[in-house]
């Protein structure tokens, strides 16, 4: 009979294993234990066993047994080394294999049209399929006869033909290289070990904690169980499950893998004994509560096969104590779930006397990161032992940002994301570099997109004048230095096709140059730390593997990098908290803590949905002999069943994920059903409701203020000395419609930044058109226009737009065609107006004193007519206000300019009555433009001017009272079309849909 044992769920596996091994060793021979070989599923389990030996030996020195990790890809966190023979073929590096498979895919019929990124993604999937086939010990020879003709959909038949070609070419390629797949090497190594040990037993051997889900591992376990001094110790075998259910176990059941293994070991379940360990354990174990006696029965009923659930009808009642230490917590969203879990972890630290240990186990890495971040509020660092994707680490993100910025010709968004990354320093002190980046952002990156590359940024800088040019002083030289650091990569971007290894090497060289600061060279700063070391190893492997790829267009660099980074994980080398842990299900195997939290228990997360396989459909996989998806569900179910046996276990989930209602995990639904069958539905619901009320209230209290005060409209009343006494006519309207905006702009002196990479808008067009028309009218202020007036206007426009081709190409592309559509319309209007025109003035400045308050204006166009009257015209590239709004006093710009003109306030323009107020809407395109009078039927320019001055006097008088506040949007029916200060006024918090205070 084989030597097969089990250690029950709910007790410390490694402590019982260590205590049993110590008890088996002769006390008079201290070296006896070191002659034993112990095989464990993961390296983490090996570290846990070493700590257990320390506890169970009472701290006395012990010669430990030889600890090995089982080398199977389903049970191990990595392929560990079971003494590979010296003549064994060397496995290909992962990236080299992926690249070579991608080349095979591209060379197969129809593969040449695939983008490189897609070919690499398919190669990764094909690699996983090759590993699964090797792990299961299957042969590709039966692939052509997998499905009789006509039974497959046409696209699957094409895929099958494609796969047949690849699987014939791959072994031949490996043979030429003298290499082997890593999964095949692990299988061969495991089977070779089994054969050697069967022929020459190595002494005492114990294989513990494996479920034998991989055939080669099961073969090795069978060999160990048959050795004279061999033993196999199973994790959590359910020996109480009724025989009928045991015989009908589906692959999704947690005991299915153990049942298959026992069949391979030719050992009936009844023959499996408890692992002989002293009771109580000499060194103790976790100090938390023990699960109640009925917990094992509850777990068995929860996972009862569907074929025998009719037994629930006659199920004996469960003892109410089965709920002791078992809690389910349903949270509204992942945010609340993470906060509640963090509180549970934090609670464990308060139990100092018991030294309570607590762990979160979840396959949801997003939840794990949220919980780790929540723990940061208390200064507690808990590393996620499942690791982080290399692409999401600081170094990985830096490389990806650099690739994206180069591929997009240093467009504002990717460039700014790159330059603001903590690793970017450009050879300067980090603070100084960041200050330069902020100056560059304000100078040229905000607003319409500048031209491509450093050249485009330099051209945009050259367009600045006045205060903007002074603020950007020194940036041109800084950009030259930045260009030198990025040159290895950006210099390749204009090349049609580049060797991928050269492209990657240029990426890494530019990354090193950009990462250098004033104290450390780039390599020392970029490749340090866990993620830096992992990224350096990736860089070396990727550069070597990329030599096998054909040249590609440089714009594909981000896709190439992402495809190569996919699947690379960085695990912390050290730094685990001594009492708090975040584990993935694999890392949690054989671990024991006082409080266990199983998080993310939603359908699709735990168990995870099976990802679609581009190479084989589910029926094809089953016919080929690959394990069904339910087998992985069974492994996950075993992890959950082991967790449910903990003395104190919390089950958490989020009811909505990404705004969508979620479905509880099948195991939560099964648990509810089993408890209902056991007569505990009502106590279970009460406990769930109590836990939800308590822990969600505490989670909410973490960020809840001491008192809630509803937001009210702001009513700042600054002292008179701080209030503006001069405003432009364009700001008077803002002052009337939204005094708070006037306060923010002129008292607080806050100015909104332009958006990044903004679409060209009317403001940019208006600036250009105003400048062009000013030049044209200044050259021809009176008299008939020359015969070639249209050409002259065109030339002025071409001269004004020319710098924008490089500096702001988006503005040029959008507005130059529109300006061309304006030329004929403008010349026609000028020609019409010339007979009555004495002189035209453009961009003329003026001001008017209104009761000690000065209103300033720069009029777009003021015409002195032949009869001495004046016309005041405002150019609009956007939508002008209506005559009704002007008459109501809420668009006072033109009337106030008329008042200035009447008083002779415009420089060089004699005073006179105003005959016309008009908006010229310069939309461009086929229609050219339109003229809209600012006067209505019952108004005249003079009456509008007088009303505007009277209204301004009233406004000035009101705000001359220090008690008058600058209210936000006091007239709901006349709010500004747009405001930069809505968020500062917190309008959304106090205004209703009509803009009134609630």
C-alpha cells in the first residue's frame, strides 16, 4: 500500500508537516533530518516550512531537510530546478521563443498581413498552448484528425490548418537550434527524476502540498508513494464526503484533482491516514480561533456535486456555531471593498498581545493594489506577493511613455506625460528640470498643438512676444539639450523601416540619457530597485530577441514594446510585512494566518472566466485531450475551500464594478444554499446585514468630515483697495453677468490655462484675422482700393499664416482655407463702404472715465465717415451677441466703445456722433461673412451708448460699497456662455438646472 497522508484544512499545514518530520527523525541523530528530501509546490511554501521548523524545534538549531520545489507549471510559481542533467537541452528564453513563434506565424499562409503586435500576441497564445500540450504529455500527431471534415466552422478549419503547419515547423526549428520548450524540459526533468528514484531510492522523501494536477508531477508522486521511505502528504482531503458524491465529482469540484491523484496512486480514499504529528504541536501554530466542528461539513455541503444536491432536502441541521468566525461582506463598489478590507487588516495590528496575522487572498490584482494603497493612509506597507506587471511599474511606464512620445512626434500629451514622470531629469537636478517642464507647458504645449518634434516646439517659442517671450527665456537652449538626449530614438523616427533591435536599443539609450540627473548617471538611476533590475533584464532579453524580427516602421514601437512586456511580472524581493499579507491564490497555498480575507468573490473574477483561445475552441481542446476549463475552476475551488476552513474568514465582494451590477461568485451562492439547507438562512442574513452596517459605516467614516455644510453661492466682499478700478470693455460684460468671475480674475488674479493639445478655436482665428485686417486697413485707410487689393490681402494673410505651418500646423490647416473664403467678401465690403468713408482706424485704443472708474477698449475698427459721424465695428470669428442682448445691457462692449468714440476717447479719432454699431461675423468658407447690426428697431447707437454708460455708473456705484459682494451668476437668465471659474464658485454644488441657488 502506498504511503499517502493528508493534513486537514483549517490547521497549519507547514507546522504539522514540520512537527511530523521532526518526530520521525531519531532524537539521537541530529543529522537524520538532513537526509530527508521534501518536495513542495512553491518556493513560498518552502520559506514557510523553514519558519515552521524554527517554531516546532523551539528555536534550537536544526539541520533542515533538502527542500525542493516541484517543477510543474500548474502548481509552481516558477519552474524550479529538480537537478537538470548536464546534457539536457537548454530551454529558449521566453522572449526569444515568442519572437520565433511570431516569425513562424508570419511565414505561414495568410500570416504576412498580420501587424507585428498581433503576430506577437498570437505567438504568446500559441506558446501557452504548446506548454499545455507538453505539460499534459500530448502529441501533435493527431491534430490533423482532430475533427472529421465538415464538423467545424470554416474559420476554425482554417485555424486548424494554420496550426498544423506551425506545429510541424516548431519542433524542426527547435531541433535546428538544439533547444527545447521550458514546459517540455520541466516534464522531462520530472519524469527522469521519477525513473531514477524508482531505480535507486534516495532515502526518505516526502512530497507535500501538491494536488498532482500535472501528469508528470502525478507520476513523480506515485513513485515517491511507492518508495520504502517515501510519503505523499495531500492538502485538505475530504474523507467525510459520501461515497456517491465522491464517485460523481465533476472537474470543477475542489476534491476532483485529489480524487484523480489517488486513482493514479492506486490508493483508496479510506486508506489515506492523517499525517502523524504530535498533538498539540510542540511549537504551536497560528493563535487565532479554530474553526467550529461543523465547518468541515458546511464546506463539504457547499461544494457538493450538483448530482447529489437532492441530499440537501434531508440534510441534518447545522449547529449555529458554524457561523462563528465566518462573515460575508457585500460592498457597493471596489472602493468600499478595499477600504473595508484595509480596516480588517488594520484591526489585526491592534491585537498586539496575540500578534495576530491577517492576509487578503484574491486573484483580483486591482483590488490588491487598492488595498495596499488604502493601507498607506496609516503608513503601513503591505506588498502584493503576486507582483505587478512590469509595464505598470515606474520603469516600465517610463519606457512606454518614451516610446509613445517618440512615435507621436513629441505631441503635447505624451511629451508632457514623459517629462513629468519622476524618472525624467535630463541631466539636471530634478526640481530644476521639472520647473523647466512647467514653463515649456505654459509657453507652447497648451493651446493648439505645435508642430512635430523639437523643431515644432522651437518654432512655437519663436512666435511668442512680450511677457510670454520673457517668461519662456532660456527654453530654446534647454530644448536643444533635451533633443540631444532624445536623439538616439527620435533620430530614427523619420526612417521608413528600422531593425527592431536597433529601435529598442535606441529606446533604452534615450531612456538612460533622459533619466540622468545631476547626481547619478542614467543607467544607475533607471535600472535600480526591483522594477529597475527586472526592466534591465527585460531590456537585454528583448534586444537579443528582436534581432530575429524583420525591419518595421518606427511608429510601431509602442505596440512592439507592449507586446514584449505582456506577461512580465515583478515580484518584491523582500519587504513583506511580518503580520499582514496580500497573496494571490497560488501564493496562499499551504499558508496559514489567524484572519483570512477572501476578496473579489464575483463571477468572472473568482473563478475567472476562461479567456478565448484563438487557436482551439473549447470542444476542440476537449477532443484533443487538453483539460477542460472546469479543471482550473476545480483548482480555484480547492483554494477557496481551504480558505473557508480558516478559524476566522471573511468573504468580500463588490456589488457594482465599473458601474455595472456584478454577480456573486458561484461559491457564495452555494454557501448561501448550504446554510439555508442547514437551517441557518436567517442567522446568516442577520450576520451579513450586521457586518455590512458596521464595516461599511467605518469605511465611510475614514473620509467623512466631522460635519456636513451644504455649499452656498460664494459672496466674497474684498476691501475697496483690492477691487479693480480699470477694466476692459470686454470684461464689463463678465462683471455684469458673473461678478464672481470678475473677482477671481482681477482680485485673485487667477487665469485659466489653455487645454493641452486644444482644438483650434475662434480665438486663434480671431487673433490672426485681426492682425491681417489691421495691416491691410493701415496700408489703405481711405480712398478707393487698388485694383490688386484681393492679391494684397491674400499676401498679407499668407505672410501671417506662414509661421504656423511649423509652429501650429493644426491652426494653419483649419483656418487658412477659411481665410481664403473671406478675401472676396472683405474686399466687396470695403469697396461698398469706401465712397462714404473719410478714414478707417484699426486696433485703436481708447478709454473713458466713468465716475472715477476707467473703462478701456481696443476697437477692432472705427470709421470716420465723410459727414463727420462715426461707425464702430467689432470683428467676430465666433457667434456675436444678438441686438436684443445688446439692448438689454448684457452685451455692453460695442455700446461702451460707442461712448468712448462719442467722447473722443480713441487715440487719433476725433469725437463725433455714432451712426453705426455693427458686428462683422467673419466665418470664412463659401459664405465669407455677414454683417449684423447691434441696434434694434427702437434703439440707436447713441441711445445704446448712453444706456451703457448709465448702467456702468450704477455698477460702479454698487461695487464702491465695501459691503457689496461679488456674487456668482446673480442673474440666472443671463449667465455667461462660458466661464473659467465655475469650479472655483462650486456652482454644481449649489445651483439647480436653471443656475439658481437651491
